C-alpha cells in the first residue's frame, strides 16, 4: 500500500504533465536573492493581461536534473524499476533519489 508521503508527491508531480520544455525558470532575484513573484500574465491569443502578485510554483525551485527526474517518473507511470533500467542504475539508487526529492519538496513546501 502507498504511504501518504508518496501519494502527496505524486499529486504534486501531476502538474509536470503540462510542462513541454524543461527550461530552468528563475525563482530568485539575481540582485538580492529574494524569491521572485510573477506580477503579470498575458494571453498569447488575445493579449489579455492579468496583473497581481503570484508566487512561483514549487517545482521551479528544483534543479533541471530534478525536474527531468520527475518528468521521467511520470512518463514511466511511477515505475522505479523501469526508470532504473532506462537510467542504467540500480533500483535502490533510483529509490533513494526519489526519497531525496520528496524530502526536498516537503521542505520547500513547509518553508512557503
């Protein structure tokens, strides 16, 4: 049976399904290291703009390697065995990477 932490991790990662490109999104100010906020969103179809203060999603705080791991996890339907095979690594190594990522995401979530 799946534990709560794993289920929470899966729910957080479902968002990655919508990511088409894995580009590192800036999440801190290059001048003062303060977390950045989104202040304007624009529709590419009709140019409607929505202004305000919006926090960046938690996954923008992951490295590109971590983002790629999450994407591969989803594309492999959560099969760590399949991921280990594709990556040429042992199952325990991939499992440890997942556990580290879960810990990191929980820490980032608790700091928000």
